[in-house]
């Protein structure tokens, strides 16, 4: 005679095993939902941020062709991930040079650069990546600004070249998908300053800390003042052998669509 399913020990054991397995599956699913999904979202956000950073490095190489006159126009496609892409900024760059005046027989300070500088920036969650004055910069939540790729200042054989990329426009779009950034060259001017014995640079920018590190480490300029309230860094350097300085004034009209 067969045992009753409700009193048979084997059947009861199977039901208990099934309940335990089901509980484990439910618990594991809950853990994945509670912990796994946010982790995957964080990983995706990190990957999107990295893609934006890399795309801005590519964009900088193309924009700099316009700055230095190697191309009259450049257009770059950027992928957006739900953030905002815009021409923005109320930043400022000022450079004063101590130049020898042969007529007066003494040195004098001359203002070589004094311009408002806009940037092209992508704001995604708590990260902002920007193309500003030939370099790429990033600022993360609760962190200092960092340099992603160097601006195109050069110093060799006692010759300094300083580009000033003046971006014009006030475009802004947001959302996901592909966008296009186009830069058209304006009328360039090159100014030469001879027998320069000292250079003072003042930069007001959201990335002033990174600018300061760049000027200090790459151009050996001493940081003489850092004003976090006004987002400003001041650097200076004296040259034992007088140098020549070329300032490239390069306006660009930028559109975003």
C-alpha cells in the first residue's frame, strides 16, 4: 500500500528541499536587484564618462587644426548619453610680458593677452569635460579639476608660442544620440614680442587648479597666487636669457547641432 503524500517522509523532504531552493533563488534575485543593478549602472556611467573624455581628446586635435591654421574648418561627431553639450564659460586669460625697450634703455611691461575665453563642454551627471584654449580639462564631483590633454603652449630654443583660441557662439543641446560640433576659422593674427625677460600669466577658469599645475610643471612657471573664490591662478617666470614670444590670436565660430 502506497504512503499518503502528506505523511510520506520522502515527499515531505522533497517539499522542504524545494522550499529552501526557492528561498535561495528569491534571496539571490533580491541581492542582484538591490546591489547588482546599481553596480551595473555605476559601471555604465563610468564607461560613458570615459567615452566622453576620449571623444573630447579627438575633438581637441581637430579644433586645434583650426586654431593653428592647418584647416579652415573642422567638424566632429560626439555621442551624448543624456547630458548637455554647450558653448559656455566666462573664463579669462591674461598674459603680461616684461620687454626690453631699446629707445628708453629699460624694460617695460606690455599686455600681450587679455581675452575672455569660452569653452565647449559636456556636462554628464556630476562630471564636466571641456575643450578650453587648445586643451581638454575635466572636473569631477567634489574633486579638483584635472588636465586630460595639454594645451598647445610650446617653449623651445628660447621661443614661446601661446595660442589663444577664442570660441564664439552660444549653442546648447541636451539628450542622447549623436551631435555635431563644427568650428569655422576667423581672421587670425600673430603678435611677436622680442627680448622678453619675464612673463606673468593669470587664468580665471573652472579648471584653474589644473591650469596652475600645467604652467608650473610644463613651463616651469612659479605659482604666485591661487584664488579659489574667484577661480583664478597667477603664475610668473623670469628668463635669464631673453626670449621671443609669439601670441596666436585665433577666433573660431562654433556651432552645435
